[in-house]
C-alpha cells in the first residue's frame, strides 16, 4: 500500500506552509479523493476506477496517519485520536470494498466530504 506520489507531494507541500495554506491544500487533496470516490460509485464505473479511488484513500490516510502519529503534530490530542480512528476505519472500509470488488462508497464519500468541508471553517 504505497502512497501515490501525487498525494504524498501534495500533502508534503500542505504540511510545509502556513496553516491557512495548509488547510487550502489539504482541502484540494480531499476534494480530489471525493471526486474519485464519486466517479467510482457511478453505476457504469469499472474496476480500474474503483481501484484508483481506493488507492487515493489509502495514500491519503497513510500520509495523514503518519502525520497524526507524529509527536510534533500541533492538533489537540483528542482531535488527533478521532482522526486516527477515522483513518483506520477508512482504510479498513476500502480494503473490504476492494476485496469484494465492489461496494457502497457512500460512507467513504460522506466522511471525506465532511472532513474536506470542515477545513473551510
């Protein structure tokens, strides 16, 4: 489960800037993931689209979890713990869907959309 260079680079850039710029970039990365999940959830979507969307989820959360686990992360501990739980759930949900070769992506779309939208506040 290697993270896509696109998501790794986007997140690395997000972590390097000031908080406002970081939030904007994290929002953009989450927006791409949500878009891929929506594409993969269409009735006419193929396995390649599903795999690409789930790869994006895997890459995103691999990077987020590494950052959230870092002792230097500035987020409050309780928020970090909740985000880690969400990330572990997202990875497990993606694995279950990938193993089945299909599945309902609505929960993944909803969760990633909520996190993305929360970054605008």
